[in-house]
C-alpha cells in the first residue's frame, strides 16, 4: 500500500507539476524524480522507518521549493521580507547608535575628545566580531549533524524568545535607559583615571550586544525567506543607510527623534516577527515529527508558500494555537503598558493631589 501511494504521488500528482517546472529548473526537476524513485526503492526493500521518513522529509521540502519556483515570489511576501529585514537592522542599530552617541557627546562636552578614537576602535572590533559570529553560526549548523528542519525550528524558537524579551517598548526603554546610565558612569570613571581601554570595551559590548541579536534574527528569517534573499539584503542596506542618516541628524543638526514613536513601531514589527517565527518553527517541528500535525484544510486557508513562510500561517491546529497564544500575550501586554498602566499612574497622582489639598485645607 505504501509503495502504491508513493508511486501514485509521483505519477498522478508530481508529473503534472514537472511540465511548467522543467523549463525553469531542469536540474532540480531531475533531482526530484530521483528522490521519488529512491523513496519507492526504500519502501520495496523494507528499509528502516527512519530512512523512509528522512526521504519523505526531503521530498516534502522539494515540493515546497517546486511551488516557489512555479508560482514565483509575488509581491506581498517580498515586501514582508524587505520590511522585516529593515526593521531588524533599524531597531538593533538605532539602540547602538543612541548609546554610542551618548558616549561621544559626553566626551566632547567634557573636553575629552582624544578618547573618541578608542570608541571607534571598539566599534570596529565589534563589527568584525559580529561577522565572525555569523560564520561561526553557519559552521555550527553545518557540522551539528542535526536535520536542517530541526536547526531552523530551534533558531526560530530562540529568535521568538529574544524578540519577546526586547519588543515591548516600555521594557526596551527601561533597559536602554539603565544601559546609558551605566555607560555614562563608566565613561566618567574612565576620563578621571585615563583608562583608554574602557572606551574600547564599552563601545565593543554596546555594539556587539545588538550585533549578536541581529545575527540570531537574520539566521532565523533567512531560513524561512527562501528565494527572497535579495529583498532581505535590500532591507539591510536601506536600514543601515537610515541609521547613518539618523546619527548625522542627531550629531550634526542637534535634532531630537520621536523615540517613543520609533520604538513603538519597532515593538509592533517585533511582535509580527515573533508570531511569524513561532508559526514557522512549530511547522518545522511538525516536519521532523517532534510535534503532531492536525490539519485544518478548509478552515484555515492554505497560503502561497512564500507568503505562508513570511507570515508563519499554516493550516494546522498546532501552529494556529501557538500564534494565537503569542498574539494574545502581546495584545494584553500592550493594553497594560499603553493604557492600564498610564491610567493607574494618573489615578495615583490625582489621589496624591487630593490628599495634599485636604491637608492644606486642614492647615488653613
């Protein structure tokens, strides 16, 4: 029965896809034919279940790639890839730029501009370290021995965890404020003692901290944004250009940025990214058999493959529940931070004023 099913999958279904696929990528088409033949051979030879399952996973990934090649990338999915890439580098780069800007401004104001070169040295080293981190991550993925799908799932879950921690604007604001205060204290200490290495270390850890997060986010996104790497690169380049412009505006023109609005927007993008990542990560876990799959065809629409991977929306119960739970947490958290907490703060301030007025009245 398994052999008949595998044979039918190729003859009755995939052969029809080969007609438009062969002119686009003949080598890939031939590779898929071979994989289907290998699957039939494994079944006929009664090979171990794990061998057959691994070949099925290969074919399943090939079917996704076939859909990408035949349907093209469209416009919505590349737009999401571009905007997500832009948002990642802009959010991470903006925070680094603000902190480094605070260090340089303090040095200029305190007439210690001679230390600026050590700040720039730390930035240069951190950029090199970030690039090295990227290649180390790639190397670890290649030699890990784990399946590609499992690695992509783990990377996606890791990115969700980090995004969840940093995406709320209020948490980001508090963290950045504390970090800037710590940096200023260290800069003052370094200028009084003349310790030049402190400046290099401060700028290094400030930039590398964000660089490490950036590597994690891009690794997760590129694992899902298949055939859209150009749009990811464009988002990265434009994001860097905007950050440079922002730094110029702050440093040269003395303008202030609407940080509340900027970090609020990046919080929203971060929420979208984490919801998409968790949907894709759960789907990858399903592909390798770590999570059961309950199909919801007819209830949840099956999106075009590129759009599905950029939104994380797949027609399964498990991916849908994960996305709904995470979305609910973001909605409740946002309501608390943006509405309930400010309202409670106003009530407390109003109560204090009323109490103060009563005391003044009693004294009178």
